[in-house]
């Protein structure tokens, strides 16, 4: 992060196991409401895509971010590693033609809202830049959903966010 409380950009960091994309965002809602927004299938479908499966430790999920079709090229699948409502969710993330990575989401109350920390680890460098723009757009959609606003289209949000990550190198914040 660049340090500003209003900065919603992610940071890419090189680690031993690949590149990490990290976001630290604040939402004007309770941890319980934000937890529901990121785990309840009816809520997730409003901002990210249809979610199927069993969100308990050892359970499997499928997140359909394109058409609502099983095993499509836009679907992420994986296993639930940690599920501690309303504070922590960790899953493996398997996207077609990519290696297995991990996504961790942590929530904590802060002031009159909730801080969300999202970490996606084990990414290839080129993929990490794409995931930076992608998660940025998704978290903007989550902000719309939680605020009760119409959720803006992912394609438009991604097109606006992606240039900040296109040339970002792990270890440095994306350019302003």
C-alpha cells in the first residue's frame, strides 16, 4: 500500500512460493454482514458470481464467474482450508490451466466498519498482475453490493484498474 487510508490498490510481493497479491480494504458494515457477503451463495452471486459447494473445512466449492455452467473456463474451484465465521476464510484456488494457489480472506471490526484483508498467494508473476486488476475490480463490486448500490460491471472496473497493475513488479506498489 502507499499508506493512504483511501488507497484501495493492491500490492504485489515476491515470496519464496511465488507472487502474492494483497488487498487491504475497509467497508462500512459489520464483520457479520461482510462475512455473509463473501460466503453466502445468494450474496456472492450479486457481486462475484454463482457459488456452489460446501464452505466448511474440507469442503469443496465452485465459483462461476462467467456463465453459470459447471466446469467452464471462467470457474474457480478448490477446497476450503479454514472457515472461522465471521473472521477468516482460506481456500485453494484452481483456475483452468493454472497451478493451485491460495486465497485468504480475513475480516476484523475497525471503527464503524470492517477491514478486509485479501491475500492471493503462489501466483506466477505475469498472472499476479492480472489477478491484481481482477481482485481490484471484484472488491470494488463488493463495495457496491455492501453499500446497497447497483453493482458496476466487472469488465468496466477491470479495464479501469488493470493499467495500474500491468507494469507493477513484485515488491513495489502499483503506480499512482
